[in-house]
C-alpha cells in the first residue's frame, strides 16, 4: 500500500492511469484475448490431457478468479506497476540507459522480452523457496482441474513478487517499449501452457514451454519447483530444473499433496464463494491453524 501511495502522490509519474488500465484490460480480457481463450477452451475439449466435465468444479472456481482479476485485481496491478516504475527511477535513476541510436528497436524489444521472461522465472523460483511468498503462491498450485483459466487462479498480492519483471523495461525505456500486441501474445502463451491440453512442442520444447511441459510443474506427486519457465525453457535448463514430458507425465494429477489449502473439490458441495474467501485469507492465518503444512520443496544441491 505504501508503494501505491507513492504512485498516487506522484500522479503516476505523469502516465495516464486510465490509459494503463485500458491496456491492462486489453491484455486480460480484450477481444483478441477472449477469442484466444475461447479457442483454447475448444482445444481442451478436443484434445484433453485429462477428461473433465465441461462444467467441472475447478473450471467454475477459476472462472470466479478470472472475473476477480478483470475487475478488482487489474487496477491493483496497474497501480503497483506504475508506482514501482516511479520509485525505481527516483531511487536508482542511473539504471535507465540513455537512447542508443545504433540499436534497432526490434532488438530492444526482443531483449526486453527475454529479460522479462528471465525475471518472471526468478520471481517464480522465489515463490517456491521463500515461505512468505509460497503461502500466496500455493493457491495457484491448488487446482486439481487444470484449465486455460487456471492462469488467473492467483492471489492478488502475489503480483508484488513479480514487479521485478518490470526492471528490463525500465532500464531500456529510452530505447523502446514492448508493444501491447506482444504482451497479449505473451499472456495468451502463458494461458496455453496452463490448459488441460495434451500438447507438446517436439524439438521446440527445448526452447519454449508447452502445456505438457508445464503440467509437470503442477503435478501432485513429485517436486513442483521444476519447469518454472513462463515462455522459455532455457532458464530451467541452465539451472538444471527442466523435466521434459513423457507418456507418464502428460496425464499426471495436479494439486497440493494433503490439500493444506481448502479447495472446491474436497467437500460434497463446491461452495465456490466460501472457498474463494478461505483461499484469499489463508496466507494471513497462522501455519498451525491449517489442516496440514505445505513444506517447501528442497533446494537441489
């Protein structure tokens, strides 16, 4: 809240909050984004990794999170992003690189994209190995009915940990900015990898994250601090955290062992709104009050 207050007091650094909000909604639920989500939902029915009812409990719960993200979380993310950029430029003005005339804009955009993906990977790693972060991130891993909408199944405050992703854009802002079209494509790609789709990329999987590759990250049995990549698998390969799909992993069950977090599949009735409230409050409750404690995965030696 302090960060948001800084942005508000600074009038968002001269940027238009309304324009940024509009861009955020285009990325999340704009016409192109919705068309892509609809196409991926059809693909899930045609070629699923696991057979699920068309109105599975997990799908309905994730739809609630999708609505929550589009209405309430989106303004928070915009406020956090603008405020973080303002604070970074004020506290560390030297990190902004002046315009480099000989550097083509396309190269700058590609560089920002790759570095942004790397920062997403670092934040994701921290979410798995820092207890405070994990308590917010485990909500995302609680889904037992994976679908394209699972990408929205996140705690609103987890976005604080991903603010580091803005750093490459801040550093290179004088040389160009990532166009919204590329951001929509990036968001769609991340949604695809969460889909309940039996889809691999063959040799390209050595570079790009596929649904079959990312499902291993969400599997119920085994380590979940592997396959952390958002779009590129290279970060996992460099850190020896890449586990490539096999016939056994494609249809692996997903979720949290022991269900330490209340989930919609656990009771006779789903009680979606009650589950939502419990999940959002869970990170703030003492560990001892939970039915089971989710242990963080071991750090590889």
